[in-house]
C-alpha cells in the first residue's frame, strides 16, 4: 500500500482529478460506494496507461448496505462499476449498523478475500469497542482502520490500539478540510517555506499514518504530493502534537463512538 493516498470524497467527476493525481505520482486512490465515483475512478485507471498491478484502489461499504449477503452483492457491484477483477482494499465504511451486522459484513469481506475478489480487508471509523468485537469473535484483525487524524484530532487511544495490533492507520481529513489557519501550523509552514497542507501531510507521514488528502484543484494535487524532499524536525513535530483537542477537534463525522 503506497503511504500517500488520494481521496475522492465529494468528487463526483473524479476522472480528471485521478488522472492528474496519477501524473504527479499518486498510485493509491481512496473511493467508496457512497462517493458514487467508482466508475470514474475505473475509467481513469484504464485511461492512465498505468498497469493495474501498480495501483492500489480502495472502496468501502456504508452501514445501509451491511449484512452478509448484501455485502457480497455490493462487492460484485463495486467490481462491475470499477471494471476491475479485484479491489485492493475493501473497508467497512462506518460502525452504525450494530454489532451483529458489523460482524456479518466483516465475515462477508473475508469470504470475498478468500475468493480473490478483494486483496485486503479493513474498517473505517472503528473505535476500540468495534475492533474488540472482531477480536472477541476470533476473526483475523483488519489490516487497516481509516479514521480522522490530524494535529487537532489525534485519537490517541484508537491509534495506540491499532499499533498494538499491527493495524495500519489511514488518516482522512489530514489537511483539516482546509482549516489550516492555526498559528502553530502557519509558523511551521513559514519556517520551512512550505504550504500548510504539505506540513500537515508530513506530520501524518512522520507519525506512521497513511494520509489521504483530497483536492480537485490541479495545483493543490501537485503540491500535496510534493512532500518527500523535506522532513519536520522533532521540535516542530512536538509543536503540532500539542494542538490536539481530542474528538472535539474533529472536522468530519468521526463516528468512532457508535453503539
């Protein structure tokens, strides 16, 4: 899995953005059934000329489609929309469906993985309680948990649990949906002569997360990918770490406490 992903949430005409992302080096695209752009992502993959094996494509199933049979049906539908033979990573998008349906959905994804239709099974927006359900059921732990993570919302308990169980943390909203005006973020950006978004993506990478910045603006797509020629110093990382507001710092739905 490439360590930097390209998000396509609320990008209903995603093909041009994905093609631009491919041109600047992205090889990891984060989509979802609810985003209604799996077909556009698939078209971009085919038109890019890049080998499918070089790309890492994610999608997700939201709670309204959870359940064993409906999840298997959804996998087939996603494959058809993408025009793919397999999906690299399939996530349970949210934990709102309750314990029984969450586990049924997870079992369905494991069976789809065994059938070769998906390569990797993961979850999104899962708190410790939801991850423990999987462990208690005797099922293999997910490879990935995609949650909201950035300096204002660091979700330390979930992150520590994931690290203890070898679960990769993917960070959505890594650039805080553009809310980057905090003086500490601006100060670090000015120090390095970089865009604030680049600083936030470096913070995420240096913390061992897989950030998923999104944009439909070509210049920002390019800028967000230009993060491998500098590194934040320890004191700058600590200044950003000090911004944590816990869950109160979230800028998205962040349903990690769902029943």
